[in-house]
C-alpha cells in the first residue's frame, strides 16, 4: 500500500446532510444521508461534480454530500466546509466492500510510521462503473500536527 503524506492544504465545500451513527453502523447512516441528499439534488436539478463525499467526525458523526458546481446552491442542503492542512492520502481501487480494510491498513501503516490520525476521515467516491475492479475511492486521513 502506497500512502502519500501531503503537507499542502485541502479544502472541500460539501453540500448534503449530517447524522449520527448511534449504532456505529457508519455505512448505513452514510447511505441514508446520501440517498436523501441525491433526492434534493436531482429534484432541484442542482449541477454538481457527481462524486459522493463521506466525512466521518468524532462522536459517531457522519456527513454525506457532494460538491456543487460554481454558482449552484440550495437552502435544503446543509453546508460543510473542511480544511486539512496535513493529511495522508490513498486511492483505493477495487470493490467498495474492501474500503474498510484499506482504511484500516492505511491507519496501521501510519501508526507504524509514528504518525497520529485525527478527525475528520474522508472518503470520496469516484464516478460509478459496473466493473468493481475499477471503482476508485480516495481516502483522506487528517494527521495530527
């Protein structure tokens, strides 16, 4: 696994919905929020970049959203601005079912290298393809300074 350490700012302006995975089933909560977000985006014909962004934060908080095209907005969606100044990055290529395993391995490798991760943890899902072997998901782990 080749994890990159990035020391340049990453800023995301995401529009969607927040929730709490009180039962620690983060994927189920994120899917619920994502489905709700896409209903608003599609029904209002909001132009967007088409990539699902899941943001995991402390206290079991999850935010599922999308970046909007410039000039687009909607008051039915919550806004979430995230800025990472230092983070680890890995591009997972393959089935979505293996993302959790990639994230765990990424975290283990960072810890072994003496790096400490902090929230938020971000997954950005690339555009859909029916070939699971070609699905791309970008993983971002914020690093303690």
